[in-house]
C-alpha cells in the first residue's frame, strides 16, 4: 500500500489565520495577507510584531483550536482507505506543540491512528510515496513525489507539482495511483 | 553521510529501572528482572500491578528523570561526527511524553539538534541506514541495517545483529562503515 505523508500547519490547520487574529486582538496591528504574500512573515513584519508572533507557538494551547482546512477531513478520510496516510509535522522546536497537536488531530481526524503521526524536525528522514507540504525546504530532499500545498508564502515557488486545495490533492494522487 | 536512527527507552534511557523503582516505592511489589526476562512486563506481571505500571508513562514528568544508559553519551557524540544521528522514539500514545523527552534529550544529549529528533508510532516510515532498537517489531520492517539493543524482554530474539551495550554498537557501526 502506498504511503502519503501530510504536513499540518497551512495544510490541515489554519495556523496563520490564528496568528493574524490573535495579533490584532492583542496589539491592534493588522496583517494584510496580500501584503506579505510571496514571503514568510519573518521577512515581512515589523520587528516589534515579529517578536510577538514568534512567541505564539511556544504558548500552551496555541495549536489546540486552529481551524481545519476546507475539504481536508473528507479527502483524507477517502485517501485513508487506499493509502497509508501519515501526518508528519515539523514541530519539536516548540515543546508544548505535540500535546496540543495530538489532541487537535484526535478531535478533527479521529480516523488517523496515533501510530500514523510523526512529530519531527527535518523531514528528509521520512520514507513515503507522497509528501504534501507548504514548505519547499521539506519537499527539496524528499525522495517520493512532492506536492506543494499552496500558501501565502509559496506563491512564487514553481519547482513542484502544486495543489491549491484538498480537492486538487485528491485529483493529483488518484491520477498518479 | 549515512544516517543512524536511535531509539530512546531501554536504549538511551533506563525506563524499566524506573518502573521497577516506582512500583516498589508505591506498592511494595518487587519485580525481579530475572523472573520476567524473555517477555514484556505485560505478559509477566500480576494484573493488579500491570494496570499500575501501564499508567506510568501517562504521568507528567515520568520520562524526565530516567537514568542514562552507560556509554551512550560518549558513543553517540563520537558517531555524531561521522553520521547523521537521529533519535526516533515511538511515544505518541502518551501525550505528556514528548515534552519530557525533549527536555531529557536536551539535558543529556545537548549535541543532538531538535531537528534530529522524531516522535512517532510506526517506525516503518523512517528512512535511515541503521536502526538501533530494543523492539523486534520496529526492526522487522526497517529497510536499512537493524541492530537489536539487548534488553530483558528480547534475550531470546535471534533474527538481528545484537549489541549488548553501547561499546558494541560503536564496534558494529564502525566495522560496517
């Protein structure tokens, strides 16, 4: 059975949406996502706000209530019938993240067994047929078929097969099956 | 650069030693490790004590103060010069384990960058040249060279190259380099 590795933030979970919301609530500063498109927030924000935003993923509970990406639940549930679906999140720089992410996955993707979850740093240690990720750096070293999931920061990236949403992911994978 | 994946419990960290100590402190029941050798504790303990022991890894802090396996620090530090050393622990059934294990690794193996740590369930998703593990089930599906690290429960296992301690691990890996 072929194996699909799936990233979490910006692919299954709307991380940046929460960052924008919390930053506005706490400081009044409004990030316009169109202004920062094509780059990471770290290269786009004034330093004062960057420090605040960088601290968010260290907060207990920050990852617990992210919104779920459209169609990700139904498509992963389908794919899980014909493929080994693994969730692979590069998250260990933030000590509180694993517990929150486990609970979040258990709530929104209960069909994913804990044995199919991987929290790591580098993803080049991952052995799979597909990797669906919004970060080009993870796709560069991947030895299977990389799929770039569209996010505000990667709109200029053109080295990888791109999926703009989960319905496109399903089409790409089923057409390569 | 070749990649070595290294398990934690019973390989780097003396998990069962702590289980035995805490069970005796809390119940008075003494596990004689020679009585249970050749099988997992789950097949050897009276049910009453098994339930208690099974609850330990869910406790906050349980993994934080395990003792370090003899020679593991010096040997991994050597190997880390010539190999990509990853720590790969199957631990996500216990939500409090990742935070404690990250802090433990940071204390005792500070030369291992967080990007080289993997917390998972199944290890068949791991791509590496060597896997050092005390659990035959993880070694069975591994596509590199498996090394069985001796532990009380695996003394009758004979399908894999065996290392009885970390000095033997170093010999095995350097002779295959």
